[in-house]
């Protein structure tokens, strides 16, 4: 016979009653006893009593109690799931089982008896601890069914159950006995008020309804009574049939069998895999054994791992030992490669290249110069160069001298650089001639070295013989700090070598590979991009800044260079995919710096090449884990650790977290940094003794939350503090908050990250203004830009009257309104699209800016747009509308309405105007600025804004940027066209002209033409512009030195070819010449293709730069009847002996020098642009007064 029950007619006690009744009936029928008499009451009487009780005071009092206990913000139990939670519950489920030996249960019952409680209360307390260890939650609500049988109904079969919500307190890391006592108190209070039907309670509670979860609680514990095992002389067996159902995320049902207690874990299969719950069941059994052994221990210390699981976590998955050249330094590996391949091209940058032999020689000269100037072993030397071959020479030269380099990004504010120099005690800085005097005044005691200076070039080119140990520092890199000041991370040679040689094996890199370096030197992953090719015999291609910010330009560089490996952040890869997805075809893609979204991984995999996910903090030397990405669902794992590296994932007590359970990631092994410079307290906090080893080794507390998967792979979950990664940069949110809090108009501030619909992270600053001084958003932006790097400036500033808070009074950072709800104020009312074109543009803007609502009069840049997003938007417009737009069009049309109007003008393509009105309004005389070598004028936007709304600013861009107009070949042709367009805006003088770099020379020719027409030029401003015609030739001694060096290398190469094969030298030499000639061929091919194609090819910017460079080399400036105002860094000079940059012989009324406390290119960007704008406005005022 089989009997099946439904809960609607019977509860667990009823099963036992029915079996008792069957036993009596069986015995009576077999002659063993009498039948049971009829019952005095029926279940219907109980139901009648329940209905009448609703109107009584007892239920009202109980409802008031539960409303006080459960209303409002209820904790939500977030168990670590294997799958994303679906939007609505499906109630699909399954079961896992575990047995509890009777001996273990007896020990637990004894603990319960000593504490005056039941076995159920003890098991409930243990279940709470398990949930806490899995989820980290200290405030948990667990449901339990309670049988509410009045005494007269003890023999009645029916459903007398009511669900009771038990809110458990696990705060303060109590002992298990303390938890047990709290649980006893909670259950007694709850059971005394358990008559109110649970459904009635839910109807009267106020809480957030979520169709994806059960209300009030998401987990349940039920302890079923024991039932008889025989009916008469017939054996009774209890079976559970898996119906594939789960009412809650997780339920634990416990019952007694004759020889054991059975635990049935019922779980939601939408969330959990079977092996996850099976491990949880084993962890629960292990936890109960730990409780029985010592109930006085803290709940964080109770062991829950089985021996097998602990061995996997600590040993099996950390067996990464691998041999590597632990006795060699980074530069020594490079020297070995240079000796093996002296004629092979080592680096390309633009149209320049250098062989391994040449690179080694140049680095040796710099190293000898540094040693000659007192650089000692492990001294910190500043490295302050733009992306170039000289940058690599600087890196190698510093290492060869036995010193360690400190990357100093030229785009950083002077205050930040000053702090770095002071903290690192930098006495010497390697810089190129274009970046003199960037550093603030107090640091000018440092010696500045120009890589190409005669003093360096006269040094020996032989390898430096200086004893350097692998324990010596290789570099110190400064990262964002929570205290408001950056912290220097010191990395030794041994750590860098382990990383580089591990990368050679996986993902893999050899002498056949070509890697493009796209990362700024201030980001530690730049070291991998530079050194990995150079120790492997491969080719390094250094991308220029303009290539990195422009997806199309980067795609062209990848194609042109023959790159096989490219490393970038997810932001870089999105930029490239949006512009030219075909450029990733066949590449080995290294993606790291921030979490890789799954959709990005799938898009990269479409290219058919290898995609590798890279993870690692600066403190463990760039990358600590790598994983080849495969298609799949869910998050992309960060992979297992690299060679000689250990990963431990621990809970708050530094105990290993179970498989699948998030915890803090600790990293040990060869990659560990020496520590933070001058931060002993922070070192003690973050670099701790390895808790799982007695050998004295350290581990680094990353602050990253991660978890092990069942296959040993690791998933990144998030951060445990306020440190985030945005566009690959590591940012301490507290540092931004510290800066904003210094503003007089900010009363309180919180900075968070907001992830838009496309997976891009944006910084959002929420602030409470001072009622006496409410700041404008532009004012707050400027305040941040003057003090922090550009990547740390929030995209959105949201004003609030107060901050949302948690029940314990802390700021609830998860409850801030999204910036898509609270749009960044743009000063305009929201106007919906009025035409199909405006609607299409609005859709593209929303996709790029990740905003739900954008008006057609909203300014792109005020909505959080920046140059990367602008390039992405124009790439999308080209792909969807078939129209290629110059970025300068954003000056004229920064709103949807104005951009649509430009596109609707059918003749705008052919009626090309060089004149771009960056800022047309204002009462002052207009300022006309000429383009630089690349032809674009987007670089003047920030300067125009800083000059103020009353100053009109126009810029002249090169013809041909749209790929259609013919290019002017000389400055004379350009100036003739530009003069005509200038006169359309300002028919008569006096004129105010200027330009950056090459643009200053074009401005001179424009001024000459205006003067030849009898017009007045009041101001001719040159920003770091050279008269290259006045540069004297090299002296005879230097020419002789260069000739001798060249003879030495060529002779050595021939001798090597004779030793290694007669063709070797000629093959290598041929490769060099082909590489040097390649860019010129690309440009020539582009010219030919453009003659036969209406659609321009993607080398247009190269053509323009080539034409402009050639025009400058051909230009012979005539004497200028006027004065030149030259904006230049203080003390800046090159091999031009003339401090006037060669203009003193041209300007008949003299050259007025305005010395700037910063370097030229940076003066056009924040925070330096304010200095330039003030100085330029002052010169304009002087010119106006002199007219």
C-alpha cells in the first residue's frame, strides 16, 4: 500500500496520527486490539474558531507586534548563486540529502538541554550560521512552519500549520552558544505570537514586493516529527518523491529515521546547481560536528570545509610552481635578446623605428650618464616622457643604471606630480625636450635629463657593468589612495621577471609576434606591453595618443603594423569594435584592467582570434591570473593563478571560503610587491603573513571579492571597499570625495560608480550643497579637474537634499538615484525629437551615453560625453547613416537638433569650410586658431571654454578631413583659403591669430597675407611653435660620433652574419628598411585609392599629417613686420640655441616670451589650460589697448 498526502489536508503530525490509527485498525482486524473511538471534534470546528478570532484583540496585538518587527527594510538573503536570478519565480526545484549520525544528534541535543532549549532551536542556530558563512548576512529572516494544535485537537488529522518568520541576529561574531541563546529568545517571542495566519500578516505588511523572490523570507527550516516504523508486524518505509518543486530559494527539512537523522535540502534549480547544494549539505554536516566539539568557539572559526574541499582550495588549485630565470633582472633579459637579434627591429613609433642593437646602445648611453650623475642602486628616477621610442630608452636606461623608474604621466596635474617627486625623493628626471618645466616650482632642484641631449649621446654604448640583484627595485608606480594622496607601489625585478616569463608561456609570446603598446605609462600594464616583446625578440609598436583615442586610427595601426597581440582595457576594445570590428580578426587579444563583460567577450570572440582575460592588482605585479575566454553564459572568469602564484579566497576571519562562496582574494607568490613606499601602517594592513603557511611568506589582501568555481576557475565578484576600476584605471572613490569636500559649496559628498546599459562604468558624484553657496556643476567639474587626473573626474554631478541611509544610519550607496533618472543639468528644457533623423540620432546618443532620456537641445559634453565617447558616436553615425563626419563638427553642432540640421543640409559635404566656430558668441574681438599637424581642431575646445563666454573663438581645420576635399600642399595655399574664410566672419582688422605647434607657423603665414592686404594684425600668438629652418646642423664632433657608432654597428652585424649564416645580416637589414619604408607606402597607396574611390580610406589623417609635415619643411618664413607672442615653458630650449625658438630673426618688432609653468601640449587640457587661458586673455587685452 502507498499513501500520499497533500499539505492542504494534513500536516506532518497528521501523518503520524494516521499511521497510529492504521496500527490500531490493523491490530483490531488481526485480533490484536480494539478499534479507536470516534473523535469529539472535527477539523471544521478549528476552521470556524480561526475565522471568528480575526476580529479579536489577540490577533490585533499580534499584528502590531509583527508589523513593528518586519515592516520597512527587510533583509534579503543573497546566497551565492550559480545562475542569474530570473525576473519571476518558476518554483522549479530539486533536492540534495545528507545524513546526521545519531551520535552527533545526541551531542547536539545535550548542548540544547544544557541551554534549556530544544534540538530544533540548536539546529536552527546552526542553519543560521551556515547561511551567514555562505552569504555574509548578519540579519537573516528564516521561515519555519509551526503546528498550532489546541489540546482538544491533538488527535485530529488536518493542516494546523502556520508559517512563522524568525529574524535572527548574528552581529558581532558571537560564539555559537551566544547565537543559540539569541535564537532561543527569538523563537519563544515568535511562537508566543504565532496565531496570526501568515497570509494575513503578508497582506498588512509594508515592504518592497519582488516577483523574483518569496516575500518576507527566502529560506525555511522544518523539523518533522518522528513517525512509527511498523504497523502491527508490518514494516513501514518513508519515501520522498522529487516533484521538481521548490517554494523557496532554499529549504532544509530534517526528520528522524530509526538509525539516523535525514537532512533534505530543497533548492531552486533556477539559481543553484546540484553539486553546489551537495557541497552545502556536506558543509552543514561538518559545521554541526564543529559545534558539537566546541560550542564556545566564534561562529567565524567553526570549521565547515571537508578535508577534500580544503585540500582543493589550499593545495591542488595552487600548485603553480614553475621554473623561471630567478637570477636575472628585466634589463638583463633584454640585453640577451639584443645580443641575439641586434639587427631586428625592436620598436616602431610613427614613421620611426629602432633595432635591438640601436636600442640597447641608446639605453646604455643613458645609463652611463645617470651613473655619472650620481644615480645609485635602487634610487628612484622620474620618467616624464610622451609615448615614444625615447620613453622605452628611458625605461631601459634607468634599469641598466641599477635604479628604479617612477612613471610620471605628463597629463597629471602639477600638484600630483609634486607629491610623487617629494614622496619618492626623486633627484633626477628623464624627460624629452618637449616637456621641460612641467613640474611645479618647489621641485626644480631635480636634475632633468634629455634622452637625446649631447651629454647623453657622448656616453659609452657598451652594456653597463653594475652589480644589480633581482631583489632590487625595478619600478615604483603611484596609484590612487583612499587618504586623498596617491601611494607608491614598489616592485622588484624578480616579480617582474616571473610575470614576463609566465606570460611568454601563457597567453604565449615569441619572436614572431608584434605587440602594439596602447597604455599610458602611469598604468602598470604598460610595463608588460613594453618589456614582453623586448625580452622575446618580438616587435613593439608604440601607439601615439591620438591613435589610442580614435577607434578607426587604432584599427588602421593594427592593420598597418601587422600586429599579432594587443592588450587593452574593456573600454579600449569597445572603442575599437564600435569603429572597426574587423580589425580584431585573428588577433591575440589581452583584455584586463577591469571586469570583462560577457557581451564584450562574445564580440571579441567573433573575430576568430584568441581572447584572454587578465586580472591582477598593481601590488602583485600587473597580472596574477590569465584565462583563455570561451563562449558561455554568466560572468567571464578571471582564471587560475599564473606561475608561482597562489590565490586564497577567505572570509572575514581569514578562513578559506567554501567553493562557490564569495570572499576576499588574497594573493601570494613571486609577484608580491615589496610594499607601499613610506606607508608602514598600510603595509601592515595589506601585506600580511600567509595564514596557510609557516614559511614566513606574505600574501596581499586585494580587497577584491571573488569565488572559486567547482572547476578551480575564479570569478571576480566586486570590491569590499570604495576602490573601483574605471576605463582600466584603479580609483579610490574616497580620494575624489576628499577633493570635492574641500569645495566651499559642498556640504557632503559621495562618489559611486554607475554601470550603464552597455557595461561602461561612469563616476557619479552626489552632493548636498551648502545653502549659502550652491555651486554650479561646471564649477565643481573645474574644481576636480584642477586637482585630479581626467579619468578621476565624475561624468555626472547630482545635487540632492539628503543622502539615502540604511537602517543603521549609514549612507546607502546602492539607493542613490541613477543619473539616467536625475539627468545632468544642461541648462535646457527637455525637448523630444521632432523628426525621424533626430529620433535616430537620439537613439545613438542614448546608446553611447547610456541615458534613458536625452533632449534634442542637450549638450553632448554636459551629459557626460568625452573624446572617447565622441569618437564612438561618430563611428556609429557613419555605420548607420553612411556619413563620415569630422569630429570638429561637434563645435558647431553639440546638440541633436543642431547636428540633425547639419546632416539635413544636402550640400554640407561638398561645401567644406575650414572655419569652425568653436564659440561664436561674445562681445570681444574674435580669436582665430590654426590647426596642428593632424589637421583637427578639437584640441582647442577646452581652451575656448576656459577663455569665457564673452570671447569668440574660431578655429581653422585642414581641408580633406572628410576624405573628399583636395589637400593644400603648402602653407601659402592654406593661408590663402583661411584668410578668405576669416574675412567672412571679420571683414576688417585688427585680427587676433594663434596656433599650437605647427599651427603657430600657419598663423604666421595668415598674418603675412592679411598685412599684405593692408589689414592690421593686433596679436600673433604661437604656442610652442618652432621655426625649424633656424635649427643649426649638428656640430662636427657629434657628426663624427654618429658616423663612428654607425660603422661599429654595421661592422658588428656583418661579423655576426658571417658567424650565423651568410644571409642573416642581409635579411635583417632588409626587414629594417622595409619597416621604415612601410608608412610612406601606405600613404602613397592611400592617395592612389582616393583618386578612384568616392569613399575615403582610413589613412586620411596620415595623409594630412604627411602633407603638413612636408609643407612645414618647405616653408621659408619671410620677415614679419610685427611682434610675435611666444608661449613656451620656462627655461625650455632644444638644440636651437635661440631661446625665441628661431623667430627672433623673423619678427621685426621682436618676440615677446610668455613663460608657462607647464609643458605645451598639456596647456590645452585641464588643469593647465586655465594658466594658458589667463595669459592669452592678458595678451589680447594688451593688444586691444595698443590699437
